[in-house]
C-alpha cells in the first residue's frame, strides 16, 4: 500500500491546530463553581479531554510522518486503494448518521451504542476465515464499550443519558 507522508503531515498539522483550539476554548468555558456545580460536570471538561487526546494523536501523526521515508507513489488519490478508502469513509459516515439520527432517541443509550459499536467493528474487522471469532469479538467489544461509556457519563461526569 502506498502511504503519502505529505498527506499525513498536512492532516496532522490541521488536527493539531484544531485540537489546540478545542483545548483553549474548553479551558475558557465557565467552571460554574460559584453555582455549586460539581467540578466533574463542568461544561468544558469533556471537550477539553477529547481535545487533549486529539492533540496527542495529531502530534504523534506529525512525528511519524516526519520520521517516515518519503513515499514513492505520490498522492493518495493515485493509489490503487483510493476507491476502497472512499467507500470506507462513506460507510463510516453512514454508520455514524444511522447511530445519531436513527438510533439515538429511539432506543436507550446503552443499546444504541452497543448496536453501533457491534456494527462498526463487525463491518470493518470482519475476517471471513474466522467469522465466529470476529463476531464474538465485536459483541464483546460492543458490550464493554456500551456499559463503560454509560457508567462513565452517569457516575463520573454526572450526565443523564437518554
């Protein structure tokens, strides 16, 4: 597979800049401590944590793209897997829209999240040589993610989920 370090480099710079802006704006949000609000339910906490994760990933991608030898194939669009990449991106968007528009609000959060994670993992990680193992792994991951995310938001961030 042809990997374009130039594309990785530009994307990492954009991701790092975006993540830095998210962290800064999250820090600037009101803490609401004067209203007696629990510190873990401050409005900027979750976006700030997500921004920090994205910042670390952006910097990691930048370091990897700088250290990586230049690709000989040029742009990603010219690679033989470009069509496959666009199909995977379209499928990802469709799954995310199905989750946010089709499942959220119609099913309890934990069930909707479990179905989404199961579908995503099963579709993108399916191995035809080991279908039972793939689907069992997707099911285990779906249950673990749905339960842990629900518990995290309800008991740590003190957010009621739909």
